[in-house]
C-alpha cells in the first residue's frame, strides 16, 4: 500500500506541476569528466555533494563529491516545459539559459531564463524543491518578464541575494539599460509595488564611443550581463560580465566587480566610480594561453572556502566553453582577487 501510494503521489505531482506543458524526451547515460563543458554555471552543496546547474536543454546538471571529477547527468532539471514559457516568450522552446539556485527557509529555489538570442522579450521562471536529490521540481510560475518596445531591460540571468535582514532580492539583466535589482516577497516573486532599478551599466548614459555590437542589432552596445552578488564582511560584491560571449574563440567576455555596503547599491569600483556610470574593476579575463575569454560567473562561501566559478572559452578545445574553478583571496582593503 505504501508503495502504491508513493507512486500515486509522484504521478499526481508530475501531472499537477506540469499540466499543459511541452514534453521533451531525454537520452544518454551518466558520464564522468574532469573538464566538463558548461555554459553559465552555478553551484550548490547539499548532503556531501556539489551540484552544478547550467544553460542547456531543460537546464544541464552535474554532480561531484570533490569538485574535481564531475558526473554529467543525461536527465535535465526540466524534463517538461511549463506551457506559460512558450506563451510568454515567442520563439522559446526548451533551451533554458543561465539558472541560479539557492536554499532559503528550508527549500531550494531555482530561477531560470527563457529568451531568444539578442532580443529582450524574455522571462525568468521559478522552480522549487525540498531536496536537490529529488528529481521533480515544482513549477512556481514566472518571477518577472520583459517586453520588447515596453521595457528597457532584459529579464534573463537571474541571481538570488539574501540580505542581512533575511530579505530576498533578485538581480538580473543583460544589455539594454544593464543590470536590474528588485526586492522579492516570501514566495520569491517580485514584491508588490516593487519596480526594477538599474544598478550597473557597461557605459555611462550618453556614451557614444562604444564599438558596434557584433552579435545583435537589437541589444545595443551596453555589453554588461550575468550579475552575481556575494556578501563578504560588511560589503556586497557585485560581479558582472562585460562584452561578448557565445562566439567561441572570438569571444571577449570578462568579469568586473564593484561593491556596496547595501544590497541596493550604489556599487562602486576600487576607484570609486559608480557602476551605474560604467564603473567596475577588472577581476578576470582570458589569459590567451588556456582561455580566450571567460565570464558568466558565480561566487560562494562553501565549506570554509571562497570559490569563484565561470565558463571559459578554451583554446585547447577550439573555443568550447568549459568549467573554470578558482579560489578567491581578499586583499587587505577588502577586494576579491583570483
């Protein structure tokens, strides 16, 4: 009876959580590698296991016990796509971008991006789960959408931030007017009455000398995206990716950072320049030996370590993007370094 009831519960959950959804088959076996190919990685740790989630069909996932050898799982996080994603984002199917994952109030929350390249008709969706090891995530709907010709920002590249008062925030954005921030409610959706605010740009408003965008006629030249906020000491550190990803060996992606005593900013670089006006201290770029370029990062305090991860466009792998992991050290004046 217990076994029958368990099967019924799982089937009911699957039907309830993803009713009227687009189903997609998956194939393959688990394979092990020390150099996983990955794009836009984020990390979580639970039950002695590290998890990485990344851009891919239904969100790529992999696990490791030591962060050296990774098991790449054939089953994505989302084996079905909620129907609202296709309704909200014309042209979107199942290639999900740039997730983020966090544990808050006893539950795991995973945000993900639905978009099409170079356009800002986009949406950030939300899943929840009681355990990273449990394969069925609950569809929590949409956190925020952006519309072409309505919004001057792009609803992709989410990152959850929990402030010192246990208040959740979401930071996101790519191109257009840059990086956005908004306060969340207890359901991890945008709080009532909250309006997105810009906290970082690649260039100051009115800047005229940026090179043309080689990737999109729509997105403009404000080439900043992929925000990630790490709290360390009395500061919040905002990491962002500058310039252009997704071009293999032609990519010139790199990571810059600024900091603020408040999660809502203003964020300033080491020279005191506001990131809303194009500020940012260079943190990581391609060394032209192993990596042509690197970006879309995440940063964590995990198991007593300060860890920085991102993807890098590997010279040895003909521009393919692979996982980079580096320890973070802190200068005497409180700035992060690789």
